[in-house]
């Protein structure tokens, strides 16, 4: 049984049809009869020139509400927006507020494919959709509604995407202004930084607001993440069309840009100008590498597994082997991550950190010792030959624990599986 039911009346000119109240009443009665007992959200979607008057409310235009229609409409929430993108995004917010995922869409046959195209852009695999033909025939619409259009042309898809992108660009930033943390160790020939959680449009609490990663398991669709990324690119000054993020595997594989891209990798190295590379982080460390002499850079994602596997030095070694970088020229900046105050591992996993250096572990004799992955990363970098003064892992909010600072950072440890993601990024100016 659907948790939410959406009736699509977006393009039906209800207030111009004399038979509208009777036919609509029949449809809404059927929906209310079949779904009201179990569905937690009943919604009618219509364009902004169609609405009805509630007690104390007046929308943009009037819909005749005789023959019991007014009382029945009280059982439904009316979403009345000027565009499909705005309407569906508003409905998505209402669904997400209720934490619903099973949705029935009752839609005219000729609009079903269009509706699916919008849904594909605005929703993820978290949601389950079921479609039902809208069994209402309005005068003059009978032929059009009887024909199901099964194909969306490339041009129509571009128009749908443009409509969605235009709407998302109009939304205000949430939780404050966009903030980028930078390091004085990295010279101005590079564009770089580490993001926080403010200044984006993601509204789901654990993803709000500047989430920069979408997956099938999260409620943020790619279009929302892409809008957040567009805002970051504008603020930082890089080309969003030449942006590449790691494909996390919690390992130590490095992609050398220009070579064949692996299926997964936790580091990237490049000397291409104008290309921005990024490492994800939400407790794991996003690490940025820069060599101002050879004009090369890199990023790495270091969780506890990647730290032990040496992903940081693997990135350094890739830069040395591919671009002729020297150890003494490479600067390494560790982005925000979970601190030893909040991150624990079972003792058998903690032993590897203790063997690396006892200072990486607190309460080692407990069943779940506390682990300092930042200290472990510095130790491995210094042992690999990076100069201590060329490593920045403190100051300027970089050493704040992501789990301890919910207003600044996302955290898997704190927020669970539906966590948001920040990034560390770098590019060589063109």
C-alpha cells in the first residue's frame, strides 16, 4: 500500500470545464476510499492558476467547489506552483518531511512518460513509484488523454533538465553562507579548499545543506548535488565542467589522469591545468597534495583502512613517478575528519594503529580503543619523506572533529547511513 498518493492535475484546465466538479469528485472519492486509511500523504498537483479557497486561505484562482467537492478537498494537500519542477520538488520536500518512500502517482496517460522523466531527475532509488492512469475525462480532452506517449525526445529531456536546473538555481542557500577552508601552505597557482556543510540547497536534515555526493541510498538526487557543486565552482573559481571526484573503495589505488580510469580509486594525481580533482570526506580525511615546482597536484580519501594501506604516500609516489616531483617540494594538507575523541575501532583493528605508533591509539586495553587517523597519516607521510613543515593537519578549522561540530561538518559517525559529504579539492590555474 502506498504511503503517499499524488494526483496529477497540472495541465487540466479544471475551472474552464463545466463538468469538472462532478468528474473530479468521483476521482477523489475513489482515491480517498482506497488510500486514506493507510496513506500518510494525499496530494493534488496543479498549476498555479488552479486552486480552491480554504477557510482563511485564498490561492491564485478559484475552483468551483460545489457538490461536496470542497469538503473532500480538505482531505488532500494542494500543491500549486508555476512549473512542474517547482511542484514536484515541493512535493518531494513534503514526502521527505514525513520520511515516506512508497508513492503512487495517478496521472493522465498522455503525461505518464513526462512525469516519469521528471521523477527520474528529482528522486533516487530510495523511493518506490507506482503509476496509475487518471480515470477522468474532461470535455475536449478525451482523445489526448487516451493516448500514452512513450518517448521523450532528446530535446524534451534537455528542456526538462533546464527547467529543473533553473528552478534549483533560484532556491536560497540554507544554514548560512558557503564557506571554503583554505591553507596558506598551498600557493596561488592552485585553486583549492575544503567545504563545510553551509551554503547549499539540500534540505534533508543529515544532508543539509551543502551535500556534495549523491547515491542510490540517499534522498538527495544528482541534480541537487550538481547545483551545490555549481555554487562551489562559482565561489572558488573553477570550471564545473572539468570536475572529477574519487570513486571510493577504501583502498590505496590512484588514478593518474590521462590514463584509463579504474573502476574505483581513492586517489587522483594530475598536472592538467584547469581540471579540478576532489576527495570526499565525512569523517574520513580528504587530503590535498600540491607541488608548485613541477605544477602537479593530487587528492586522496583516507579512512582508517586507506590510512593503514598507505593511500597518502601512494598519491605522493604517483606524483613522483609520473611528474618527476621531489619529496621536499610536495605540500600536503589534511582536511577536516573525525577526531580521536569520537572514532573507535574493535581492538583487533586498533592493533595495527598501535603497531604504527602507540600515540595513534587511546585506551588501547579497552574493547574499542579510540583511533587518531590524522596522527597516523602524518606519521606515514613523514616516514615516507614529506617534510614535517610541509604537512598541515591543524589550525584554521582543519583539525576540528567532524562528529563534534554538527553546524560545520557532515559526519557518518554522528548521522548514520544517510550522511552528507564534504570534499577537499584542488586544480592548477589555467
